């Protein structure tokens, strides 16, 4: 085979591979996923990004919130409950500071989804989140609706105490989740949540996959 023919064949192969990547929705970023620096332990990058099941929750204004509300923008989410004595308010305070300190895309959405829907009505979520930031949107719904999205994300939780009398606490997993503009889980950040650590992990993911 002549040198010209070899070059031609090589070009054809590159084109075929490129078309294949487009067809299957893969990019160089998917083939070479983001590697977090050593000092960001407990930051897990999903590769490939994880698709979410169809879900329907209620935001703190009483409006439906579905997969479609994640599309077209980056979303940062945390699961907890308003009666949490320490971990949740601390993490929400960190999220609030992160949202203000770091240069997120203008339409980035910050969410707080309850794992205690019996007590955390949309009205209570709105009142509770007013102590943090207008940037954070509260989500509720019945337990089965919450579990549709919580279970695949690994948000494990259980109730400890007398649930019937509302005298109970909720033990729950406390990661912060980052969803890409296609509504897919891209990164989750395990506790402890600190402003610099959380902000750096989120921005590295957004800048790499944007």
C-alpha cells in the first residue's frame, strides 16, 4: 500500500471513529473523566454521568418540579430535613456561602430536598430556607416520590423515635450532588462540607464538563 493510500485510510478511520462518538453521545471528556486532585478526597466523579429516573416533586412554592427543571443548567442539591439539629443547617450555610463566593454559571440552581416530607411541607421549607439564601429552592413530596430519586442517588435515611407523635430524628446520608445541564448526576461530594473544598470540587466539575 502506498504512503498516500495509508494516509487516506487513516483519515477514513478517524472520521468513522468521530462519527461513532457523536452517535453514541461520547466525548473526550467522557472517555477521559475528570480526576480530582489528591486533596479533594471524598469527591466522586460519575463516569459516565448517571441518568435519573422520571420523578415529580413539589417545590416550596407548591409547583411541580420534575426532570425537566434540571435541563439546561447546572444543579447543586442536598438532601436533609428542617428539624435537623446541626448537620443540615451547617451544610446549607456552606452551600449558601459557596453560591455567593464562587463564579457559578448565572442560572445554576441550588436545591434542598427533604427526607422528612411528613413535617417538611412546602410552606415550612420556604420559611426555613429564608434564613439561608434566596438561591436555595426547597423540594418536598410524599415519601414514595422522594424515594424515586433518593434511592438511585444512594440517599439512605431512616427515622429514629416516635414517628406517630412527631418526636423523632432522621438519620440520613449527607452528600452534596451536582447534576449537569442534561439532568444527569455528574459528581457527588461527601461530608465534611467546607466552603473552599465544596466550591473547588463543584467548579472543577462544571468547568471540565461544561
